[in-house]
C-alpha cells in the first residue's frame, strides 16, 4: 500500500511538474562551477552562520537549473519502480556543459558523467545570493522534486571571493521527508566579487537518485 501511495504521488507530481518542465526547458543551464575555486584559500567564517528569518530577502532573484534522475545507476527495485512509472522513458544524453556540471563520484568510476549516461527530468534546484554588507554574503538554496518524496539530501554549498582568492563551503547533508527543501546561510567572504554554487544529489523514497546541475550565482559584496 505504501508503494502504491508513493506511485500515485509520483504520478500526480509528474502531471503538476509538466509546467515546471516547460519552464526548465526554457531556462538556460547555469555555468559550470568555477574550477579555480579548488585553489582558493579558506576564508574567515568559511562555513557560515545561520540567518534570522526576518533578514531573508522577500523577492530574491533565484538562479534555477534542472535536477536529473540518474537512470543508469539504479538498484533492481528502483529500476522496477521507474519502469512501472515510465520515469526514464523520456531520458536524453547530457550535453558537454551539463556533463561537466554533474558532481564527480555520481558517475561510474567516480569521474564526470560521460555523455551517453542517460538521465530523466527530476525537478529543479536553485541558489541565490545577496550583499548583507560588512563583508558578508547571504546565500539561499534548495530543490523541488517532481518524482516523489526526498528522504536524504547530500549537498555542498561553496563560495569563492575572486578578488581575494579565498573561499569556503558548507555541507548540508541530512535525512528528510519532503519533496521540497530550502535553506540559507551567511558567509563572511569579505568585500569583493563573489560566486556561490551548490552541488550534490538527493535520494528519493523509492530508491532513485537525483543529481543537481550546479546552480550558480554571482555578485559584489561590500
């Protein structure tokens, strides 16, 4: 019964998600996460601090990209569920830019996903940043699944101050039970040109895995 209910939830979510899919089709894929960020030095307060709800922006300019269902790496049970719900029927090859954005370790052999690995539409992930002043960058991120409930998220939010060559990260990994999620953090980046991005994957209740296509935002912090 529980599997049947989840299948019904997925079917409904897919219908509701048709509009989202159309929007995603028209949304430009975010740029590849800056490779140079691996060479930056940790900054002060690199892992950030919580932001009081009253200090969050009311209408942030959100950068949104697609999240992908990994249809090539599934358990037998997850594959049966996906086949029953035709979740991988509309899969496609990744473009070179998309493949470069998939988190290393999610593809076979721990390398960047090859172009012939097949993926389905899983929903969307997003990120945004704003200048909080005092050398601080506010950052919000999250995702929405159209293929059912998420039971585990494994995300890493990163920032880099290109003016100073510093950076930091925040691990956002935990169990959960929802199809939507959002969080925020304030990073002490100091003044300069700053980028923020989020990588990782989420696990669905029926066993599927969705991979984020690295939404990225940029701005100036004073």
